[in-house]
């Protein structure tokens, strides 16, 4: 069973005659299809299967720095059940997508890592803002907001964002687009309370920044994951 190894950033032209009756599966890294007009096509992650004969795809490219490996089956399956399953999951580009459960597990893992990164970045930014003069005191709100509170709130809403992404992946035909618009809208709405809370300028500015920092981590990360077949 031959394999195709792509170094980071490497591009390999597709020769139509060599891909006749060939089916491939990404087993490591990611592979991007270059369409017939030269435009970038779908990015395929691990376990994504595809064939290229008759699709017009003209090249395969590794969009990442780490290596990617594609396993190629050069003889078509004679198992009717396998053929039927493959055709059932095939889209117009000649791609067989991984199962929904596999994609959701991958999304959850990505969301967890991004959540931890967002919590760390937000807490660090809050500490720096406090050292720079933001007291985080809200009028009529009692005691100043403690630094651990930023981590807890960031973690909670980051998990909520991951749940929204998983729900859209499961039930929406365009999960990445809908997730992007939904989360950008929610982020914009979340900026209203700091603006009307009546805190001093340093605290208001810091609170707005602390809303935007986790958003800039979570939204692009989960959107890219939702776009990966």
C-alpha cells in the first residue's frame, strides 16, 4: 500500500492518469486540495478520505510546517458494502468525510486546549492591567474583581463557545460560517456591560481588552477546526 509524504509547505502536482482508480486517506497532518483554477480548496485532516480522478484537482499541498502523510489504495474495493458506504459519504469534490463523532471529539480536544490558552492569556493580561493601574472596581459592585475570577469566567464562556461549535457541527450545513457570525455577535454584545458599568477609564479599557483576548483565541481556533473535514 503506497504512501505519499509531504514535507511542510510542499506542493505535489496531480497527474490524472496516476490517480485513476486510486483512493487516498490522510493518516498524518493535513493536506489541502488545489482546485482546477488554482484557488485553494478544502483542507483535509486525519482520517479524511478522497479520490481525485475526474475532480479537476490539480495539486496537493501541505499547508502546515509539520509533515503530512497520505495512504493511497491503488485498487478499487470489490466489496459492495464498502463501495456503497464510500459513495454515500462522498461529496462533489471527491472527499469522504470522517464520522461526525470523530470530528466532534477532535473539536472538543481543540476547544479544551484553546480554553486553557485563553484562561492563561486573560489572567496574565488582567495581572498586567492591574499592575498598570486598573483597580477592577465596579461602582455599587462591592469588592474588586479578583484575578482568579477572570480565569473562571473565561473558562466558562470558552466551554460554552465549544458547545455551540459542537452543536453547529452536528446540526448545521455551514457550521464554520454560522459559528463565526454567532460568536462575533456575542462578543460585541459582551462589550456593552463594561461600557455602561461606570468604572474608571483604566478599568473599563482593561475589561474590554479582557473580553477580546479570549475571543481572539477561541473564535479563530474553533472556526478553523470547523472548516477541517
